[in-house]
C-alpha cells in the first residue's frame, strides 16, 4: 500500500472529508497540521498552487481538496460502482461545494451588517437545499446517494451538515425541520458508522 501524508491547517474545513474517508476505509495516513511560519516559509513554496490541503502519495504531491478526496474515495471504493453512480456522487459533491461557499462567505464576513444579511440568506437557503437533496433520494430510491452503501457523496454531505451544526446555525435534527426524513436518516447513519464515530470523537478540536 502507498504511504499517504495529508497536510492542512489545524481546522476541519477543506481537508475533513478526506480525513473521514481515510478513517472510514481504515487506510493509515499521516495527518500533518501546520500553520504560521512553518507554513509560510517552509511548506507554502513547495505546494503546486501555494494552497492547502495537499496529499503526498509516495512522494508525489496532489493538490486541490476535491481532487484529493476523489482520489482517496477511488482508492477506498467509495466513489460509486458504476458510471451512473459516480455521476450521482459528483452531483451531490458539487452541490455541497456550492453550499459551502455560501456558508463560508457568511461566516467570515467582517462587516456586521453584511454578515447579518448573508447569514439570514443562508438560513433561508438551507431548508430549500435540504429539500432538493431529499427529492434526489426519493427520485433515485436509494438508501444513500449512490445506492445501498456509503460513498464520498454521503460523507461530503455529512461534513457540510456537521459544519453548519458546529457554526451554530442549527442543532442536529432541527436543521431538517422535519421535512427531509430520508436525508435526515442518511446523515445520522453516516455519523453513527463505528469508524466514523470513532474519528469524530478522537479528532482534534478546531474552530471550523
């Protein structure tokens, strides 16, 4: 098996899906967390685009969070089993990326008036987005987004839910408002998977 070294800051954000994928698949890796002078002077010049995360695979560096998560999911067999399933995985992942952009824009806005406006807009957007995901599960008639087993799509959606919850924009089941039962069940099944739950309980604390 190749050796893996994942490097990111001491936050969840753009590396957490990959960390959960590693945990769920039981694939050993080195979880390197950097910051400050070490990042600016030592590591940043060595990255392809001056950004993190990066995944080092037997010495070769892969950058970009979705490329990294996609690679690990492929290695672990968590990217869907057919071309259609893989397409469904990508549909969900890309929708989550769009939603994360809305969340981070509101969360990191410094102007208080603008922040309040963006937070309100996101709070109004969230139940609509969850309803759209619920409709996909109903239409596809699946337990998870790509069939009967967990894939990268389900883990990516769980991480989004967990981030929203952590940002205190809602607590647990309240986020679903009782209107997305299949999605709610999916998220809590992912959270209760033993290897995922073990990671969630043992991972370092972080703000985001």
